[in-house]
């Protein structure tokens, strides 16, 4: 199972890159950054719908079963989003006008999400 996770993330990244290439081909009169923003919009809609389905329909209900093992669909959603975040990092490196500021912002936001996950959602009072 552990070996399958990097493979799933790589397939997700390939899917986002393919969608980006299709948007670039379909909308030739627009910029490449515009196609990247369309992929971002697609990810936002897909991730919201998938998360709502997982949380409200497929289960388990997160408020009554906190800390339960992840379902296959939850792992799929995680891999889908991680592949997108790798795609997004590539776009930031490619299209950043003020490169250092955007790269720092992306790195800092990922670090803050990582800190939240490391503390299991509980904030420390230091």
C-alpha cells in the first residue's frame, strides 16, 4: 500500500498536467497562466465536491468517528490534491513575476499546513 501512494500521486500529477496541456491547446488565444488558473478552478471544484461526498455521504462522519482509519476514497482525495499541489508548485516556479515573494508564500503556507497536521489539529500555547 505504501508503494502505491507515490504512484497514485504521480498519476494525479500526470492528470493535472494533461488537463493543463488540453486547456492550452483548447484556448490558444489565452496565455499559459490563464490555463493554469483554469486547472486551479477545476481542482477547487473537484476537491470541494469530493470532500463533501466523503464527509456527508460516504462516511464515516468526522464528528462522531474522529481518528478512524482513512477510507480508500479519502486516500484517493489526498493523492489527487497532493498531485495538484505539485502541479501548482511547478506553476509558481514557471509564472511567478516576483518569484521570491510567491515562492516564499507557497512554501510558508505549506509549512503552516504541515504544522497543523503535526500537532493533530491542536494548537500549542507557547
